[in-house]
C-alpha cells in the first residue's frame, strides 16, 4: 500500500520535507480548490500565478518519475476543500497514510489537525524546513523578551548562518546600513524586468481565472502577466536582480517614482513564498555579488536583512502569537476602508493613486508603497484593522497570511500594541514628498495642513497624534513628535480636527476624495 503526500500551492520545492519523506512508489496529491482561491477575493494574478506554478510543478514531479494526482478547479468531482479532497482520495485509494509539510497559515494547520483525528489513515504533519529558523528556535529567541525586536533576531541569524560575517564581527564593522538606503531616485534609468513566453499551461490558467474569478480585484492578461511560474524562471529573475538591480537597490529601496513600478526591487518574493527559490540561496547569491565587488555593502546587507531578518522574523511572530494575534486592535481602529483602495480613480492623492494602480495592474507594490503610503494612510485615518488586513491579503501576488498579517497588523497599523514595532510607522506628507515625485503632480499641497487644499496626510497625521496622545506619551520614541503638539494653538488643533473630520465625511459620502469630474470627462 502506498502513502500519499499532499503538496500545497505554496510548497513547490524539490526539497520539501514531505516529498523527501516519500518512497518511489508513493503518490503526490495536488488540488486547485475554490476555498483557497476565495477565502479572501485574491487578485486575479495571484490565483493565476499559484495555479500555473502548481501545474508546472506537477509536471516537474511527473518528469522526475513521481505519480501525481492533480485535481483541477473544473474537475466535476472536486470538493473544493483541501481536507475534503484528502477524504475523497482516501476513500478512492485507501492509502496507508498521509504526509503533509505543515502549511504556512494557521487556519489550514488547524483544519489538518482536525482531519487527522477523523481520517481512517494516519496523518503526519512534518516541519517546513525551507525556512532558516524553526518554530522552536524562534520561541527560544522570544523567551524572556518583552519586546522581541527584529534587529536582535537578525543579528542572531547572521551569526548562525555566517552571512556577511568576518568571524564574530559583521563585515563593514556594523550590522545595519539602513541609514545609507534612503535616497530619492535621481535621473538614472531603471532596468526592465525579464520576460518570457507565456506557455500553454499559463494561457489556460489565465483563461480559467478570468472566467471563474472575473469579479475579483485586478487585471489579468497574457501580455501583462510576467511572474515566474517555475524554478527556471525564478532563477532568471534572481540572476537579473543580482546582475542589474542589486547595485542600486540599497540607495533607492525607499524611493517612489510615478510610473516606475519596480525600480531596483528584486521581484522574487512571489518565488520565495511559492517555494521556487530558497532563502539561503538568494542570500548567498547577494553575498557573492558583494565579495565579487558587483554590489556595495549597504545594498547587499539591506537585501539580506529583508530575507533573513524581516521574512523569518514575521513568520516567527505569526506562529508564536496566533490565533489571538489576528484579532488585536490596540488603537480601536474601525473606520471603513475607503473605496479608493479598490479603485484609484476615486482619490486625488497621487501617492495613493499610484500605489493602488500598481497594485491593481501588477498585483505588486514595493515595501515603502505598502508601508508608508497605503499602510500609513490606513493607520492615521483609523481604518478597520480587519478590513485593511483582508485588503493586503487580497491584492498582492506574494501575500500569504503568515507574512502579510504581522507586516500589516503589527508594523503598518501598530494594532499589536508594539509587539513588532517600537513606535507607529506614521508620517505626514513630508516623508512622501522627500522620497518621491508624487507631490509635484498632486492637487493637494504638501506644505499645508489646515487649508481646503492641504495634503490629507498632514492633518490626518496630526489628528492621529492628538487622538492617541495619552497612549503614546510614555513612548520615548514619540516624545519629540508629541512635544510639537504643545506648540500648536488651540485654534490650530481645532482646525486640524475639523479638517480631518470633514475629509472622512467626504470620503464616506462620495466614495473618495476626488473632485467631481466635468461632464465632458465623464462622457
């Protein structure tokens, strides 16, 4: 009797623990199910990416001699639930046992644990060792820490892996070069990402997604879709980043430019999160570029920190604090998410419009657009934490709850009471003006706070600080900012609060802040 291994859509790796556990006679099950594609209304490109990558991986396994049962979305016998598919195929084949690499999301882990108590065959859930830090190692890091900061975790991983280390010391004499990575983009050109022909598998999936998920957010067509769907393409994307983007990545990783959607960012997060690339191989590739003098230390360190620092750290937080983490809302943020998060034409704020356009067209926005534009606005406007988290999970091709939730709830919204961030990542329009060219083309005035045409980020920022002043008064990192409020007259404070309230009412009543278009423009 054979065993069966369920491979999930974000486990497309030859070194997956469950695949390595199998004998040659064992079977692999993969299934496209409606419940996974629609528990939030994922961007059409995200669904197409996962389905295409799954089909390509199934083909790769078959070419390597594996027997694969692959259930397509349109299979009339598809139960459209992963636990139900396991039960259906157990009844049909009477497998000796099942083996699953632990899923990345809590809800699936709980579903598989429940299934293991009812299925008439043993279910073994193996650790996902594609990550550098195990759950046990992260919990050991948390032990005794009231504030588990990423920087401390990052240094431990640097030491354990030897990445960018000279013995016990960091290369360059410091752990973090982030202060060198905050330049606005100059006039230099930015490279276009690699492209490759869309094969029949991806074409079929694109047609399927447009037919079955046509009401989901985002654009999807063969000319536009260029995410890597197999390992060869993922490696090509990685090589492109190392050769053409990494050198400038550090300097300009926080920059934002209208019409330049990817700048010098790596575009490999989808491949990492699907399993097409591994974290250590991409870090070693960047480290080699430094040693070969192809990229400076600030660029290489900044990139490696995103992988072995932030990516590993947020996964550790997710599994250590779930399931209650998802329900946290420290700042009691409940304002409805504005409609312009789904339709950028409903806002006249160029920064938001650009970030949301990029998101709609490409299922992508880089980390500063996510944190300091869409996230910053949601924070200072007081948007519903649940709605914002669902939005981030819905709209990005690289979004999975284990990575999306801590980044959104903890870092962007400060809803976890400072578990992840030592202070709220809030700012006025001044930061956006410094790091982008957005404000030059915006109808709002970034240097004004109280007038009708003032940048909404300005009065929402100060209104946010006024509202939460007592809460933040004991935070030493907020002391200087809060002292500025002492310099404001009562009239100015009142004007700020009134401007913020008027803005919120206009957004709710009109669906956005955009001025009413002329009749001619509506025709």
